[in-house]
C-alpha cells in the first residue's frame, strides 16, 4: 500500500481498536491476550498496513474480541466506529471496509451461537443484519471486488438460512389490544392464563416498567 494511504488508514484501524477496548471487559487470560494483541497491532499498525500484512492480526483481534464475550450490540458499536470514518485514499477506504466486514463475520458467528426464544427477535435480527450486509455487498460490487462480494453473499445467505431455521420451531406472534395500560402480570394472565409468563411478555415488547405496560403489543400464539 502507498505510504500516504497507510498513513490515513492506520488511525482508522487504531480507532477501531480503541472501540473494541471500550466495549469489552474481558478479564483473565482472554482479556490479557486481547489487550496484548491490540497493543502490538497499534505499535506496528503503519508498517503492517503499508506492507499489506494487517489482515491476519486484525482477524485475530476480532476473534479474540468474540472469545472475550462481545455481544452483538457491542460489535455493532465497533462496526459503527469504523463506518463513521470518511477516508479520502483508496488504501484507507480498503482498511475501513475490511474492518467492517470482519465485524460482520464475528456478528454472524455470535448469532450462530445465539438461542432465540422469540420469533420476532429472530425476524428483527434477520432484517438488521441483511441491511448491514446489503450495504457492504453493494460496496464490494461497485469496487468489482469479486472475492469479497462472493464471501459476503455466501455468509449473508448462510446467516439468513440459519435465522429462518431458528424461527421455524418458535411460536407465531399475534397482536393484542386491551382497553387500558396495566401490569404485565395481569396481561400475561389474560393472554396465557399464566401470570408467570409476565417476563416473557415484557421481553417480547421491550416494556421498560412491568407495572405500566402499554395496552397493545405482541404475544406468542401459544
């Protein structure tokens, strides 16, 4: 990579490393390994990027981030940190896009290890991830980067298939409407004849306070 490109790309990579450190709270050996890997990368970022050798250490750092228990919202923040940058050079843009794609791959791995209890949650995840993948697939297509485009499309398709499969055994969702707001305990009893499912109802609808649930929402069909 040209020196000017690398000089613009290195700060973008370091910014992403800072974002990873900000969202991960790994302790013990996994946390130490992640901090060490990030420290080594930051110290040699310019040389690694200019020498086109940044791929393996970046991939290793993202995998260590996953092993440190990074969640999907945390990885989305890391991805957003890279996406917020507006590089001018081709090389820096390449690093930015590569980091975003690495994040998407780790997010897909996290989703693969996630057990969904809600059909709606699986559907929402499918929509959100499809939007993120579509954007990067379009960039790869515009850049005529066949290998990256093919890899993104394949991972995207595998992820959608996984989420569809995860949805199949889950109960369908139905809309409900009561006359007035009230506690989730009462709503759960009315809907399921089981007040013990109040927490399930709260999670399905993102209710902040269980005593003041809105009179409308979505519930499992069974």
